[in-house]
């Protein structure tokens, strides 16, 4: 059932145009580890064979499994830092990529005054400023655990951007992860279309 929900989350992100050209990756907690999308798969045509089971150390739990997403180590780092997270969504949407470059120097995108902020768990009013931190891109994604740990100590956050790369968000359930993804993508799109 978890695998079905995970495939649903990934396909839904694809049809919205947030995972171009096989980009993006999605995962959920499983007993003994996580399920994560395999490397290089078209997110619009995912099936059960496109998911890989990894243990908490990132090793495959099944023989002959395809290679997991290269960003699986970052998913594992996020689960270690956020024990309540049940699922993680990572997209390469246009809004997240453009804004992560535009605001890289300030280290964050501020989202304030939008009614949609209330779709983020714990936010009860539009009079809220959501700080989405931006981390420098790297080909060693597991190293982003460090800046993420620092950001989590400063503010409650619902996601983060990687510069020139995309958005990571999560939830305590599939429903919450999907809602956070839709809300953040919507808010980032609003921000993109407004003046810098
Ligand atoms: Zn990525």
C-alpha cells in the first residue's frame, strides 16, 4: 500500500510539470528502511519495478534491484533529522529552480501574506512568514544534512531549496507530504510571478 501511495505521489508531481526529464525523486519509510524511486526513471511512467528498498544505511534490501536515485542518501539524512517524516518529495520545478538562483545570496526565500500558507502544518494564519532556506548544490547530496540540521534548529521549516536544482519537502503522512508539495510549489510560483 505504501508503495502505491508513493507511486501516486510521484505521478501526481509529474503531471503538474514538477519533474521534467526523469528528474525528481520520492521516498517513504518502510519497515527496516525506505522505498525510493530508482535512478533515471520517467516519473510519468512509474511502476512498482521503479522503486528500490534500502536499509537505513542506504544498502539495497533486495537482490538485483536497480540503482536507487543518486539523491537517496539525502532522503536518508532527512529521515534521520526528522523522525516524524513518513514521506519525502523532491521536485525540479521551474519556480523552485529560478527562485533558488535568484535568492541564493540571501540564503532563503521568504513567503509571507498568502492564504495558502495555512496548508503548511502548524500555520494557522496568512500573517505568517515561511522561510524556505536555500543550500548550495552539490553532487554529494548527503552533505546537505549538515546545513539542514542547522536550519531546523533556527526555524520550523516545511521544506528547503537546493540552488539551481529544486525543492525538497516532506510530511508525517502521504497526505501531508502531498499537501506540503502542492502548497510550496503554489507559493513559489506566486513568488516567481511577483516582482523580485
Ligand atoms: Zn534532484
